[in-house]
C-alpha cells in the first residue's frame, strides 16, 4: 500500500517560511518526498511553497531521491 503525506505550511512570516523549508529538507533526506501528495499553505508558508513550485514543478517526479556524486580532486567519484 502506498502511503501519502499531506503538508500544511502555516503563516508567520520568515519563521513560518524557515520551518516549512526545514520540513521539506527533512522529507527529502528521509526519502519521503515522493510520498508528498498535497500541500496547503498560507501567508509565510506560501513563500516557501511558491519557491518550491518555481523550482520543482517542471522537474519530473521520481520515486527515488537523486543521489549526489562528489568528484574528488583526482577526478574519481565517491
């Protein structure tokens, strides 16, 4: 069974924006961002939600988080 997550981003200016951003970072690092099905936001939370839409709306949604590759100074990868 697929689990879905809903997120409510509250108002409160820059503090609400920071909280919403931190929560989204947590979902990405926990590998749960693909389960995020709906977001509701008001006021300060809408700032973060708007930025998220600008950067991620056009990107294809993946079930797996993208793995970053770090290039070492000698050209090899970790």
